[in-house]
C-alpha cells in the first residue's frame, strides 16, 4: 500500500512546488500537492488551502507543511500583508483540526523568519522598499549593534532623519506579527500538534531585524524547553526537500549516517553570503533536519556529502573564477575529485554541495567532473542560490539514492541541476540579462513565462551543455524552458536523460 504524503509548498516556484515531487516520485509514495495557484505577490486563496488540506490529510501518513503558505498564502505575501495576528489564528488552528481528524498524521512544518534585504528593491518586498530598503536594513543593523554596545547612538539618529517613518513603522509592525506567529508554532510543538518544526532563516545576516527575531524565537524555544525538538538554521527554498527526506526516513525507520567532506577544512568557519551562521553548524542542522545523523568516518557513512566552500569570504558565481587565495590556494580540487573517484569505486553514495560561490555552481569543478566522466557517477549535485539552498538539495539527492538508487527520475533531476545551477545560474542568466534590453525587458520583467527570453535561455543552455557537459550532452534533452515569475532570477526546466 502506498504511503500518502501531502505537500503544501512555500510557493509556486519550481524549487518549492516541483523539486520535492520530482525527486521523490516513487511507486511506494503518493505525493499530493495543492493545485498551482498564486503568483509571487498574489497569495493563494485561504479557502482553497483549507479545502485541500482537510480533504487530503484525512488518510495521509505525513504532511510537509509550509506555515507561510498556510497563513499568508506564500513566501512573498508574508512580507507584504496588512493583517493582525488574530487574523491568522483561524488558519493556524487548522493544524489542530487536521490532527484531530487524523491523529496518526505526522506534521512536518516549516516557517521562515522574515528576511530583511540589504538593498533597495521592491520586487519581493513592500513598494516602499524600492526607496528605503537599504536604509531599513541599515536601521535594523544599527539598532541591533547598539543593543550589543557595538555602535554609537548618533548613527541611528542620523539614519532616522533620512528614512520615512511611516514605511519603517509598517515594516517593523509586520515583522512583529510574523515573529509572534513563529512563537505560536513553537506553542503548537509543545502541545503535540506539530511533530517536527524547522524555522529557516531566509537571506539572513549576523546583525539586523532578522537576527533580532532569531533571538526572540530562540529564547522562546529555550523557555519552552524545546531545543531538542525544533531546528533553526539558514535556509528557505530547500526545506520542502529536506522535510520530504525526513518523512521518508521516518517511513523506513532509518537514520542514514552522513559524512561531511570539505574541500578545505577552514570552510567550516566561514559565514556564507546571505547567511548569519558559520557553515559547519549550518551543515549539521541540515543533516539532522533531513532525518540523518552525522558520522566522523566515511568508511561507516551511508552518504558522503562533499562541500566545495572556500576558506574565507564567499564570492558571487557570476564573478568566477575568484583570483583569491581562499579559492585557488586553500581548496584542493585535485584531491577532492580523487576522493570522489576512490569512494565511488568502493560503492559509496556521494552527493556534492557546490557552495563555492553564491548563486551558481563552480565551473572549474564542473569541468573536472565532466573530464573525469563523473557527472552521472555521483549521486547528487546542487549549486544554486544560497549555500543553504544548495546543501538541502544535495542532501535530499543523497537520501533518495540511499533508498531507491539512481532511478531514471533521479538522473533526470541530477541533469537538471547541472543545467540550472551551473549552466543557468553561473553563466546563462547573466549572458541573457545583458541582451534583453533591446526587447524593452529587464532583469525583473521579461514579459511572459514562455516567449523570446525563454527561447534565448534554451539556446544558451544547450550551448553550455555542449561545451561544459560534453560527456553527457549526446543523451541530454531539454524539453521545456520557462520563466516562472517572468523575471531572470529563476528558471523552470524540464529535462530528460536517455541512454
């Protein structure tokens, strides 16, 4: 009998809506998703969410639940709503109803701590963020540092003379409401309504509003004595994959052992771009959240997670190769690839978290994997967006291979990662963005999901595959390319690998 897993994703982008379904599509599971609705700033209708969950969870084994989708209708709507805490409690209490109707339902929930970007752009934020975004971020940073005695009060006074008070008030009040809902979910864990809760930190930093909210949430977790029940770490768009891994580990009653292999040992201590925690601690949290356990011996490991991060400050993928010692001197690619070869000879499951750069894969690594015919020998690869997004995806690929091997669906998803993470994110996105001005488009608006821009992307991706993925190019098919939110940041791909 199939085990039914219900998925309420963070939003309708492929990384949230499609990835968990694509990767874990197996005969043993019946994964059910809500019909794709909503669009960036347009929330999914609450009534549709309620009807979907009440219908599908009655006979389900598990529910992978985005609380941000449940309460706000999606990730971006969580940043722009104009509601009070009491307005969200009806939807929050739906969790109680689902548990009452199906006491055996295991609820694996995640709720993001609201981000605070350091730049002025309203693409995913309130409209006033176009003008005041950088100042709002700076205000949070100064307030936080001031509380810690790390800056002078006159810095905040000078900033407050420039910022729009109405905009700042609106922003801070919304953060307060969202933080209160984070704390409500902690209460639900204590009550036994939520079996597993992950609180990811979306695009976080060491100081600022998001970091202060983390302190509030962490204090609440400690107060309720739930430090061994709730995980809080950098991430967001990969958590659906992470918790799907956890559900499957729960179904099989196993805790796969994961060994962490760094390209350089100093990488453990870096703070990746868009994150506020050291990499070593974040990695441990991701493994635990996925239902795995850490081991200090690769000989004893079920899964080996290899990590490409540099020895010091992380750079953007679009600027590679980085002519910095933390990249070319501290990282030993030769030893790294040799390690992968030897472990594959031993039959080990190897999955690569390519977090050398932010927002794209390491092209030098891709070239070495290609030259050594390792692209499909490894069990997993990811190298997209933030380091945390990459880590969670790589772990999920490892978990899938542990239970089911490299099925056709698994290989298709792996090939997609090379095309999207290394091809699109590191090369094609920037290349096409430089050309679209002649069509009166820009990075944040490309007209439509499928059109001139997606055609350009498809052409460039196939050229990338021909040059950089030559060892698999002859069997690779790119079936569909689209721009999910009609912008350049992400791409939607359908790929197939036929031997």
